[in-house]
């Protein structure tokens, strides 16, 4: 797998609200109403990350989850980072029934 070009990254970030480029990573901070919601988000994202075999750098402080995605093998941002970011965005979308 190869790193995406700057143009490819910029194009993908247009569809990822709140995600920003930071060097060879993309980053976002998620804010939740409480610790339980933050942990629920992390648990859901963890299952998808494991399925992709692509694990985020992230931290949690009470109701905030800071996420950094990069592909260490390539030293840059790849489609795996974009896929995981999109999945995280899907997790936080309001559910309609």
C-alpha cells in the first residue's frame, strides 16, 4: 500500500468534517456528552480498526477522544486511514429508525 498524494488527501478531507492534516497524519477531536459515550465510540471504532488491522493513535480524557491516523509502514496517509476516519464518522452519525 502506498501513501496518498497531497491532492488525494485534500480531496478526501473535504468529505470528512473536522478532520485536518497534521504532517503525515490526519487528526480530529471528538467531544461527547460524557465518559460513557466517549468509551462507546472508542469500543465501536476499535472493532472496525481490528477488522482493518489498522489501529489508531488515540487518547481519551473524560468526554473527549483525540484521534491521529497514519500508516506507519508507508510513513504517510493511506486509504486505510481514510477508511477508518469515514467509519468513525459513520459511528457518530445520529441513528434514525
